[in-house]
C-alpha cells in the first residue's frame, strides 16, 4: 500500500478489484460514506 500526503491522518481505506487499495481523507466522512453507500446500492 502506498500512502500519499494528506491534511489528515484520519483516512479511510477502500479495497476494490483484485487486491487494489486506495486511502482517502474526505472532509466530511459521514457524507462521503453515505454517498458511497448510495452508489453501491445503485450498482
């Protein structure tokens, strides 16, 4: 896993595909997770 510079150390780890990982640091984690969940249900 590769980390990148971010303003926050409070990051979310998203695993997708075959062993792929991305770290994100959204400003509003609750809204981000809600939007992510809505997208998952639409797929």
